[in-house]
C-alpha cells in the first residue's frame, strides 16, 4: 500500500519530498480514485477553507471518513489538523466543510495574524532528543481532546500542539518545513 | 542605474543587525567574513533562527506562509462583500484594494496604497490571509500596512512607484513581502532585498495572459539554463543578470527560485490559470479577472478548481462551461509604453 499526500492545495510537495527521502513513493491524491490504493494519507498545511471546499466538491469527504483511522492512517498538519477535528472554532462565516473524524476541538488562527507566526524548540517525549523545531504559521490550537486522544506535545505554556487518536495524528506545526523527518517516520509506523 | 553586482557579498551584511534582534542566529551554510571582518550569510533564504522561546517573524515563517498558499488562488477584492465571495469560492488569500488594476488603468492618475479603513473592513470580513499593496519604494505605506496587522504586503508595480531607484528594504519589516518579477535577475534582486515570495508580473488589468506567459517562460527557461551551467559560468551569469551570485548558485542547485513564485497579471479564465500552473508557477493571483466578469462567484470557483486540477483537461473543460462573459481583454500592443505596469521596478 502506498502513502498518499492530499494535493488539493498547500505545501504537499514539501511533505512528498520528505517521504521520498525516507524511501516511500508518495502518491498525490486529488480525486477519490487516487485514494483507493493508499494506506496512509497526509493532509498538508494550506488553507483549510480551500481544501475543505475542494474535498467536498470532488466527493472526497465520505470516502476518507469511511476509512479514517481504520484502514487509512491520516496525519493532518496545521490546516490538516483543522480538517480532521470533530469541532472547529472560528470557522469561516456560514461554516466550512471538514472531515470531522477526530475527537478534538481546534481553534483556527489561534495565535493571530501572520505577524504572530513563530518558531520554537518543541520537546516531544515520544521522539526523544533533540527537541523538534516547531514552525507555527497562522497556526490553529488544539483546545480540548476527547477520552481516546493522547496528547503528544505541548508548548511551554500548555497549549496542545500534537495529538493522536489511534491511527489519526495531528500537529498544528509543520515538521515538513523543519528539515526533521522524525514525525514522518513516526506516522509511517502508524 | 539600478544594481550591479560584481561580487555579491556586502548586501547580505546589511540586514544582519536587524535580524539579530530576533534572537541568536546561525547559518545553515558556511559562515564567512567580508573584508571589514563582519560576518556575512551566504543568502537570506538559508538564514535560520536558533529559537529559544518563541521567535516571531523569522525567515522560515515568512517564506512558510507563502508555502501554505501554494496551489491556490489569491484574488483582488475591493469590498468586504467581494472578499466574502472570494473566501466562499475557495481563495487562499485576498488582496485588499480600492481599485482593481483594470480600473486603475482606465481611470489613470496616481495609484496609492488603499484606505486603511477599507483594508481593516476586508480583514474583518474573512478568516483567510489578507494582503495589501504598497507602492514600489514607499516604505512608509509598508509601515502602515504592517501596523494594520495584515498578513502579507505586495510591493506592487500596479501602483504608481514612489521611488524610481530603490525598492523597500524588506528585511526591516516583520511582515513578509511579495514582489513582482519578469525574469530571475529581477526576482533575485527582490529576494536579496528581503522578499519572501515572488510573482511574475504579467501585465495587470488587461485580461491578456500573454505577458504572464512571457515572464513565466523567462523565469523557468532561465532556471533550466542555469542548471546546465558550469560553476565558472555562474559568476558571469550572475553579473549579467545583475543578481547576487549566491542566490544564482542556489537557484542552480535547487532547480527553482529560492522562494515561492506565483503568476499574476492578465489571468482571466480557468484555462489561463491552468496554463500558468503547467508552465511551473506555484499558484496564481487573479486581479481584475474575477470581479470584472459576468459571474464572479462561479468564475472564482472555476479558477480555484482549475488551479488544483491543472493537469486534468476534462476537469478544466467541465469547470469552464457556462461561466458567462469574461472580462474584456486589452491587446498589449495597444497600450502606450508609459502605461505598461510591468516595466516599473528596477
């Protein structure tokens, strides 16, 4: 089974480049038929309203929901985390389509505008030393997690920035921009 | 006139004291010193911040937002209502303006930064990133836009230039900038000045894609030529195109520009957008093309879908059906030379 990168919009090529380096041959997924042969799917950073609309328009929401966490492991980075969350706060007026498969509540643009985008060294116990360089770009924040969700990383002040529920993984930052393949390797093992 | 680089070192020393203010800085590439003993980076895009605590407005976050916009459409809007339509249609960002380029062209006069009140109203209407334009070289307009807390500044030839020699020193700002270019020399000069994103210029407000194609062909053709050059030839090439050698070398190594490069200027149809994507750009700006057309919402959606599925002619055909009237295009040769916007910028 192949590893897919949702290629509707966003920094999917950066994810694909890391996967190439790890020896996986990533498949760009834009249509339902491209999803069929995929066992792992990365939803990249990008604009969640844009990706959500295209998922809806091209009939991808149901096929992904039907397999999410079962025979399809999914990792959402940033916009991807928004798309996976069961509840999203500060959505576009009138709401926005999401997959809503993971038991977390996510707030969009939780830190402010681009001027509040930041980098920080992020200790992730699961990955060990050294800490990962967390790149947060107009990032969302995970406000609450459900019972079956494991918190994987927090900022110093406590904000949840990475979590896992079985075969569903979210990070509100961008490991694909940090020249560090540990989260990708972790995901491929899910 | 303009820049001339025999060797491309000292320019990179200029932003350093400013960048140091953000925290401890190291370079991914080798360190070295210029003749004055001051340490120089090889090139801005490779500067990395060694973060301790939260470091805002690093080069990675500036370039990173452009990465997140890739594969998307950035739409010019002149009212909060248009901004909502753009967001609803799937735009990845909006460009807040008082007049779209077609109207600037038609009405003439000096085109300036938009009213901050309008920009704030547009910012409040949407949840996606908001960009706004400052005149070339008008660093106070840029300061004002930064103070408004928007997400990106376009130092744009669509507005009347404020300085016919200097562009804004974009390293001095926390907010990232996008700049226009017609070829890699111009693009790399902008990157040297701190632009975190580029767009080919095209000819804004014409609804005619020919200049956008010319500029994208130039950029990607030059990149392919660079990749076949020997190291010795890169020095001369950098001199000829008046671009910093280290950035030229970086393009040759990467096989792409050091920052994200969108297309702009004359894109009016879904097929235009897909054409630019197939030529190699990372995404598209659509200015007058949407809200000067018969059915903006439907056209905006169609352009978004064609940008995603740019390699799928069946989808492009499908979304192109029944869009109503496209904006009226202008033959470039009919525009008086002094009114060509792409020639602004140095």
